[in-house]
């Protein structure tokens, strides 16, 4: 083995920690922060707004609202797409900013797009269960879209927990769903055992380590789980990176106007975390995460068993390669259980939220969904 040649006089050190170098670096950081402070002070509210794509309210029930986005083409595709997001976050993530708006990309390629806004649940909604959301609110929204469009069945696009609701709905009401698109959706909640990357799948691990009485105690004490507690849970999945985000990472972009605005838009969305309805949470943790009843066909909603074999319509299942919240194996668990022969999987780069806002994933996601739907008109 060769040995490293000794440093020669005048060679520049790999890491200069001299007082002069440190003083220079400190001065550069201070100047950068000062420029960033001026940018922040000059920012106006409308510069960091989210959810800008025009839409119209077409239906309302309790705190749930159905919106139709205004088409961007003269004649959209005849079968609309209804997007169902999760209850643990706000749907605005799909329309975070104009250049990174997932829904705007769908509209630009000719889709007729609706979205369910679950809203912010009130005290009475703590008693509602998953059946109320799937066979109640979601079914109402599907019927409104069918009536408005004249289509007997529609395209249903579910995201994360909203994907689970959509999957259950498709199994219970297959006649109303023409095509099912799932994105970053857990199906086999135990499929990640021994198959995930380091620092991934903490939610699965935490819940599997719990007991029924732990869930009951939490729900009975809180009622609807406060949004800040939900947000804190996600922060604790990667506390080091989440601390760095507000320190070293922020310093790197603080004097870049566009990157700073993008950072603030994302923070605005993260901070707007709704409470999670208590009974839904009880069922979600116990029946899905802990007991994995979905893939066992043991979930019962409205007196009917959710049989994944009844999902006979075409299915597009999209998951993220580096998703630490919904590890890919949990999404891919649908392939062997769905009753359809027309099943497609697509892996996109990035993480859970990066699926919709990441630069690499954005080049794949919307075009793949549109092409897949157009092939099944």
C-alpha cells in the first residue's frame, strides 16, 4: 500500500481553521443573513400565498367541501378525476405554488379535476368513523361529480390516507369508479418489516409497538387529536434534519428570493395542520396500522366487508423510492391482492411530499397519470 505524500510548503490545507479564515466565513454568513432579513421584511402576503389555481365550490356537507378546478383547456376529458387527500394534512399541498402545482399540471394536460377538502373537523366530528368518511362524505362527492359530468363512473385519485379511503371505496362501490389511481398509499401496513431503509417506517414501528388500550386512552383523552400533536409526530421521525432545516439549511437559501418564498410556502402548509377526528384515528391506528386488517379483507364499513378482490377496475399505484412515511413495500402490497388484471406500478424519485413538489418526481408524476388515464378512456 502506498503512503500519502507529505504536505509541501505552500500547499493549501483541506480545511482552513485559521482565525483569518474563520473571521472571513463568519462575516460572509452575517452578510447573507442581513440580506435575508431585508428580503423577509420586504415580502408581501401575496408573494407566499398557496392554493392559487382557480376553483369553484360545488358541494358542501358539514366541514367537507367539494371543489371543481376551472379547466385550462376548452374541452377537458369527459371522465373527471376526483382527488381525495388525507385527513392528517391539508389538500393544498397539491397546489403549493404555480410552478410546482400538481393539479395545475393535470389541468394543463386536459383533465377535469375535482378535489375533496375535508376541512377542519368540529367537535361533533370526533364521533365520526371511517365509514362516515368513505360511505358518507366521499360517496356524496363521487355522486355529485357523476351527476355534474354525466359519467356513470369517474376516475378516483387518492393520496396517502386518502388513498386508503379511495381503495376502500372502490372495493365497496366498484360500479362508480372507472379507474383508480393511488399515490403514496399504504395497503399492507406490515410489509415493511425487515425491508425498509434506515430511518424509515417509524410510524409503522411505533404503532405496531402499541396496545389497543394505548390508542383508546389517547382518543378518549383528546377526542380529536390536535393538529400540532400530529405535526410533532411527523417532526419526530427525523428530528435532526428538521432542526437543521431552520438553521444551516435556511442560512443557505435565506438571500435567494425564489428559494426563500418556496421555503415559506411549504412552512405555511405544514403549519396548517387540522385536528384528526378521534374515532377515525382509533380505527386507523388499530385496524390498519396495528392489526393490518385491510390486506386480510377484514375491514367492515357500512356493514359490508372491504374485499380487495372487488377492485376490478384498472389500478395505477404510484409510490416514492425514498418515502419514510409510507415505505414502498407497504404500497406494493396491493399488487397480489387487487382483483384487476390491469394493474400498473410506478416508482418516482424522492420522498412522501417530494412525490408532488420535488423537481425530479414532478417530471414523471402528472404526465404518467394523464397518459395512463388517456389510454383507458
